[in-house]
C-alpha cells in the first residue's frame, strides 16, 4: 500500500513538472513574440543611427556566393526590411554565413551560428531566396533559429532548476524571469546568445542527470557558439576534483588517477572545437604569407588568435575599460553586476563553509559530502528532479556507485559513516542546496571576467545565462516582508531593459 502511494505521488509530481514545462514554453514563446513585436514597432517609428548595415558588397571569393545570385527578387521591400534589421554583430554573422571568413577580425566570431544559418538558408528556407533575396533569407534563418533555440533553452532551464532546487515553484519563477531577462533583445536577434544558452543549460542538466556523453557534446557545441562555452569544462573538473579527493582519502590512488584522466579527456573534447577553430585561423592567416605581411600574433611562440583579436580590435584587456569616459557603460551594467554580487553573497551567507572550502568539508564526519556531490547526481539517474532522502535510496546509490567504480574498493563502514551528513546535505532544498555550489563558482568567475577584462556593458548579456541569478531572485521575490519590493524592482529593471534594448539596439544605437 505504501509503495502504491509513493508511485502515485511520483506520478503526480511528473504530471506537475510536465504541466510547468508547457507553461514555461508558453511564456518563452510569449516573450519572443513580444520582443519581436517591439523590434518591428521601434523600427517603424525611429530612424536608424547607422544605415550602413544594409550594405552588402560581393564576396571576395568569386564562388563564395553563387547560391545568392538571382536575376530578380519578388518582394524586394520585404527583403530590404529584413536586411536593414541585421545590425551590430549580426552583420558579421550573416556575412560569414554568406562568404566565409574573409578578414582577420571576423575570426572573433565563432562558427556555429554562421554554419547553422547557412544550412537553414540552403535547405528549409532555400525556396524563399527568389522571393526575398539571399541575404534576407540568411537573416530570416538566423531569427527563426535563435528564437526557436531560446524556447528549447527555457525548457532546459526549467528542468535544470527543478533538478537542482527540488522546488517546482521556485524553478517555475526562475524560468519566467529567464524568459523576460534584461538581455532579451539579443536572444531574438542575430546573435549567438540563444545557442549558447541552449547548449549550456542542456549540458548542465545532463551532467547532473548522469548523461555525461550528452553533456560533453552539448558543452562542446556551447564552446562553438561563444568562447566562454569552454569554461563549462569546469563542471567536469569540479566533479573530478572531488572524486579524486575522495579516492585519495581512502588511499585508492588508481581511482584518483582514473577520474582525473577521464576529466582531462572530457575537457579536451569540450575545448576541441574552439582550439580547432583557432588552428583554422592560423592556417588561413599565417601559413603561406610573407613575414612582412604577418600579423604580430602569428609570430608569437603560442599564437593566440582570439586573444589578439579581442585586444587589438576591441580593446579588451585587464582594467583597460576603467576610464572616466566609460562611466555611463558601468552604470548600464551596474544592475546585472549587482544581481551577480547579491546572488553570490546570499549563497555565501547560507553556506559559508561550503562555498569558501569549494565543497570540501573540514570535519571528519562531513569530509566526503562534497565528493559525493556528483556521485549522487550521476549515478541515481534522476528522471523527475527529485533526490530521495530515505535510507533505502542511499543504499541503492551506494550499490550503483560500486558497480560503476570497478577499481574502487570502498569499505562498508566508511560508507555508513557518510550516510548522516549525506542525508543532511541532500535534504537542503532551494538556493542553499549543495548542488548550487558549482553554478555559484561559475558565476564568480564570469562576473570577475566581465568586470575586470571586458567591455563592462556586455555584462548584461554575458551573465544572462547564469542560473544562480534567477534562482536567488526567485526566492527573494517571495521572501517575507520585503519580497514584494524585490519583485517590483526586478520586474521594473527587466521590463525597462527589454524596452530600452529593443529601441536602441534594433535602430543601431549602442546597447550593452
């Protein structure tokens, strides 16, 4: 009878999660329709600051744009309107999709989005080329791709949030916040944010769900979309760090070596697309050229193309943006930076020992809780975003752990000594959960990079795919006392940046 009740409760939980997923999908779709409508509205009212975006000279390579040759276009005005909407970095992405990498600075834009745009324009949307023109179809392909990718990213984010927080209400609130995040304009434009969010959230979810191969593939794709995707390898490094520590503590050195090697291999697979693309740039720009014609980076001992491009063309570097004239940009980025610091600070307040020890516990009784962080998540094969606190479930996890770690010999009394702290830590729900730790550490790193190295205004979209921002705020908005004030401030900020971004960005005015 008890088993029947548990199965009934599990079925109800699955149904509730499925309903919430559909609701998240609805809000994600609504947010994209609103954003696109605002783009069209502001484009019809305001005049673009720079009209050069529509210029499209022939490709340097004579055969690069054969597909784009067309004697006439059926609806040239519609095609021109789509082309005019391609602004800022979107100009680079569409140009690369059409002509390939022609100039040195174009190698700052990673290839995943241009490849996908090119494939869509030559397959699904190929019949529209005679109607709208090839460049317009490239732009249309990018818009459709990024908005659809955002829908999938929102659903993945809800599943990840539910898995981590074990609180469907907070997961749903966080997902709605993501759907209407302040960088929304970039998720519906010709930018790589949507693909990055999709593959990052997907990889994070599959790491915790135990699908490591799928997670590696998705993280590798995130690194093909944006350079910061390679940082996602840190989740596997964090996992291996604790597993190796646990093995060394039990003097199982073979297991420690094994998990370290596996982590290195996975990290290499994740970073391989980015490294391969840098090698591709070196082959095209450096080899076969005369010494006098080479860029300075070609002559360095370790030629780092991406680092050179960011430094030379965009002035990216440590503290290089700390100038008085950049104060307005710091003000523009201040809300998202404040949220990042607040999210990190709240976790530090809730779990100070856990955060500052990077998951390692000082006391003998709790020494391996951090080590089991990913054992539990991966070996249990969570299907409904729940982690059982019952002793029977912990026993099955131990058995599964023994089967998976063939070379690892764990003594039964040592495992029994872990049961109490493990149950205590896994019973933590919400933002204080032990499973939030690696995401907060990731946010710490990303925030430091955005503030100290980058054009600081980019922080709004750079940090927009950081889960702790939404998890922390989702709880603050319903906290007793001042929760309604938090909700008012957060939604005011989000809505204001959506309105401001859709006005400025779509008309070629600077915005983050």
